[in-house]
C-alpha cells in the first residue's frame, strides 16, 4: 500500500471514529437523559387553580400555559401521537412584568388557555386592574397590569402568536368556560378587590365578545361603608348548557384593610337564556349582591373563620360538588343533596393548606387531587378518594412527594386524556431563585422530555 494512501487514510479513520463515537455519545445522552419536567422556566407562582383552565387537550395535543420569566405567558404543547414536545413559546408580554421589585411577582396575571372549535389556541393574561391611563373602569377600580388576549396565528401551532385587542384591560383571574356548541365564556374580576365579577360571551371563537355582564356586585355596605363587598369566584361547566360557580366573600375594609375571606356560596347559569339560579332552582337577580347571596346562595357560613375559594364540579344528575379551602388546613368538601348541602368534611387531618381540583365520577364517587403537607413533614401531591359521597375519605396514589421542596398544581387539563391531566409546579423554599420546574402528570406518571429541551436557557 503506498504511503500516500496510508497517510491520507489516517485522518479519515480518526474522523470516522470520532463520528461514530460522537453518534454513540449523542444517542446515549438522548436515550438516558429524559427528565420528568417539561420546562424549568416557570416563574413565581407559575400555575394556580384560579386562572383556569390553563391547559387543554385538543386534536391530539395537550396545550399548556403558565407564567414564565417577567410574568409573561408561555405555552408548550405535547403531541400524543409522536411523543414530542413543542415550546416553550412566549405568547405575549405581560404588563405586570415591569414591576419595581422583580423578586416579588404579582402572580395575578397568570394565563388562562382555551382552544376554540377551529383549533386556534387562546390565552388571556397580564391583568390586575389596569392603570387609570387605560380608561374608565365602569365595573370597578384601577390597579396594575393589563388584561390581554393572544391567539395563535395558525390552528394547533403555538410557535406564532398575535394580540387581539378585544377584552377590557382591567380584568384579573381570567377564566374560560367552553360549551359543547363552541360558545366560549370569559369570566374575570373586572379589576382589583373593589370590582364586580363579570363575563363576556363569544360565539365566533373569541374574535368578538359580548359586552361584560356583571355577575357579582362590589359595593360598600349601607350600614357601614367601611366594609365593601368583594368576592373570589371559580366558574366551570355544569351539566348540559349550564355553568356552575363557587365563590367566597371578602369584606374589603377601606380602613384597616386585611385578607379576611369568609363563607362559601354557589350558583348556576342557564346559558340558553342567560338566567342564574341557586342550587334549589330559585332565580337570582344579577348582579348578585351580598344580601341576596346570603339569602339565596349560601353553602357554608364560616362565621369569622377564614376560608378561600376551591373548585366546583357537577355529577350526572347536575348536582354540584365543591370544595373550599379552610384556615384550619385541609380543604372541606360538600355536595348538594337535592334540598340542602351536606355537612362539609375534611379528607385529611394533616395540618397545612391544600388546593387542587376534583373529579366527580358519580354522586358518591369523588376524587380530589391536592397538593399539601405530608404527614411527618414535607410536601406532596396526592389523590384523596371517597366512595360514599364525601362522608369518608381514603388517601390514594401519591403523584409526587418530597421532604424538602413544595408543590403547587394547576386545575385539571380541560378535556384531558388519562396520560396528561394536571401541571405540577415545584418550588424550593431554601432557594431565592424564582424559576420553577413544571411537570405534566397523568396515569402513566410524568410525561418526560429530553433534558436538552426541558432545560431552557435563560
Ligand atoms: Zn380588599
């Protein structure tokens, strides 16, 4: 063999070996280094149950929205056919991201997400009252941020977004309710505490909305104007063409303001004629005031004990099941028995707050998926199940558990598949880093993602 040939072969062999080794190295990494989280650029309290749904399954993909860096809305999608993830893509710029102290995120403008019947993905985000520069707020006061609406430029493709200037800037706690016929209701509080809760209806895939309709009235009490009636509400699909709601009361003091929240309420909307009624079927006059709420929609009188909003679902008979958060720790569950509300029960006696969402399989089979404190210390996300209509509870499967870090959860993915049901957020109380790892959980565990995709450079 001529020497020139050997000389020329040597580098080639080296190159070939390198290519092969590099190929082995790459395949080894991509095979082994699948992580359980789908992103690490959640920011602050990146998901919560009140801005909901923040995720939806549609046409083979699960779409997930969350609060990312600068409180901007970010969206990922998981393709159930190919097993591949897309995103995170930034869907818009939140006006809450320019706060003076970035270590204290506002968190009110987390995105809510809906997929319309044409396949476009929408997020509403960024609001917490809006400044007076944004105009007169006919349903309340001013605050910060700006409620905005972004939509994908193509159906099912989250890589490109545009802003639709068609929602009031004052809204916060944005919530979507989608009906079987494709009508979409957008509920929100029309500003800070001193504001009504309203809805707007869209019959054209959120290209236009009806003017806001006030549902819950903010007002100063006649006898003591220092006490102003304020609310926290959670809206959801009911049976058929109805929407159900659970809400709690905040006595919003003008002087000596505090975070007191009391009492639990429920009501229902008949979408066919836009009427509202209580659990017993008595019609309500809108907007519902504190006086009429106390008289007609009260589920639980908490006295001076602090409670907070939870979620509300219905069984096949249309009866409402709800849970609310209780200052003593565990959530409290109750359901409508046809003529009264069942005495609330607590799934656990472990102290520490809980929150999450609920699946009502039947009037007597109820499952709660909650984050909360772990017996003996630490945090966990686990199921609590009842087979007797919520009279007794058994601890079910643990989704995730740790002695060190804490968890939050979103509400359930709307129209979820069994393998992708809820977003879990992890936060480490020992760290000042506000970036969060987010996990998508389903019956096969966490939906994994290659580390190179899940670790977002910041
Ligand atoms: Zn207040």
